[in-house]
DNA sequence: CCAATATATCTCAGTAGTAAGGAACTTGTG
DNA sequence: CACAAGTTCCTTACTACTGAGATATATTGG
């Protein structure tokens, strides 16, 4: 597509290896930054006996109301077996309940129980504040720029896999 | 420190919530981008029967030579039990071997075997090319900028945990 | 030198997840 | 209608870890 890549029999090894080195460095830094920020989130929710994935389910239901399990799965990005397991656990903790779906009897809703709703009202704001604190080494403008770059990168990488 | 945060009794809720929303969005986009890129890497090394973590160990030894297990652990960022398990597996595959350390008999080196060296010579270049492809939605300049922002973010978030 | 502490690896039990396949149900087609 | 194909969730078996504690060795201060 771009003029730089139209020919393949005359390569420029030096430029190629500079590109490779840049990409590899980015890969490492991206993984570490994500891990570091996730650890902040994880430490925070662990104080309430929750994992990040459990919290992500609660957060989706908190902000969007009852969702079909498949919808939750798409938000949380976990396998189908994983979402069953997650909702089982949250049901065991009394924070979430399954409800029937009239229109499609294969499907089930997940919904916050009253206890789940109460818990989220209490712990979501400080959790959000902790995420904000973790990001606060960057200015708002930098955070927006970073978000834009990561969105481009993420959707391009996603589309490579299907 | 900064002029905006010197006072705590007069807040600006609107600005606070804009900051929170930006930070939360960044958190989601960061996690997804990292997952998407890691999936590319993972799919690539899976063709050779390796996990990302196994490949990371091989790569460290390939580029730096024999390393103490603790040093490998710091590079790959897994628990102490995890590094033992990883090196066990790679030893089982004949790609890595443990060696004694004269100066400190508690410690052990991990080193590539000849088979490990051969394998890495063969699979590292196409792996690097795949990472480069996954990043190629961004220009080189954007990749460098992204790296700089992520480095800032990552080390700040790290220092919050100790 | 001895005791206390620190360090490096390993062991073991437990956990969060995946992947593949199956049961129940729905939808589309002849 | 009847049947094939698709979907929604669940089950099962497995995997890659983590975290706490054990073991062996090293270091430090008295």
C-alpha cells in the first residue's frame, strides 16, 4: 500500500532492523505497563475479595443493568466456560443472580443482587479514583493521546487474528 | 505538588469526573491493546509448541547468554515457583539446561542447549517480524511516542506498589 | 566462631482460566 | 411440518500459573 513497501526484492536491512527493534521494545513496554496498571486495579479489588475479572462483571452489570451471559462474555473477554465459572462464583458470593430469559430459553441473564448493587455503590468510586491515580503520571492530554494510539494499535492487532 | 492539587476542600467535581472517565477509558484500551498484541505473539510461538513465557525465557538466554534463575525471573516477571516450573518444562523439551554456580551454591544458571540455540536462531527472526507487523498500524514515530508514554505510565504505576 | 538474618531455588496445594465437546433450544429451509 | 444448522450455556479435563512455606546456602554483627 504505502510507497515504502511496494517493492520486496530491494530491502533496506538497516531500516528493517530499526523498525523491528522499535516494535519489540514497544511490545515489552506495552506488556509491562498493562501489567503494572492491572496490578493496581487487582490490589484494590482484592481488598474486597474480588478478582479483576469478577469486578469487571460486576461493573458491567452495575452500569448497564442485567445482561445475557453472552453479552457479559463479550465485555469481559473471557471464554464461554470462563463466564460460567465467573458467574457461578459471584452467585456463590451472593452478588449476582441468574434470571431466565423469556424470549430465548437457552439464554440467561446475569443481574446484580441487592447486595451486589450495594457493594458496587460503595467500592466503585474509590476504585475509579485508584485507577485515576495510577494514570496521573500523565497529563489528561497525554492520556487522551495514549488512548488514541492504543485504540489504533489494538484494533489493528485484533483484525489480524480474525 | 502541582498548583491544581494544593487545596483539597474546594474540588471541581466536573473536572474530577472527566479525569476519572479518561483514566478508566485508558485502562480498558490499554488492557485490550496489550491482550491483542500478546495474542499475536502467542499464536506465533504456539506453532512451535511454546508459550509466551517459555519464549521469553529462551529469548533472554538467547540474547544475554546464561543467566541465574533469579535474573531470568526478573526479566520474565513470574513468581519464583513459576520460573522453576518454566525452566523444568524447557529442560524437558531439551531447549535449556541448568548449570551450577561456583560462587554461590544456592544459585543455578539457566543456559540454552545447542538445540535451544538452533531453535531460536530459526524462529526468532520470523517472530520479531510478526511483532513488527502487529505494530505496523502505527508509524515509527508513533511507536516511539507510544513507547515513551507507556514507559512513564508503567514506571509510575510500578512505584505505587513498591 | 555463632546466631540471626537474608537469599536462591524448589515443593506443593490451590486458583483462574482455556479448549473442546455436549445438551438444550431456536431459526431457517425445503 | 421435519430436519439441518446455528446459538447459548454448561461440563469436563487440562494448563499455566501464584503464594506460602521448606531447604540449603550465604552474609552479617556481635
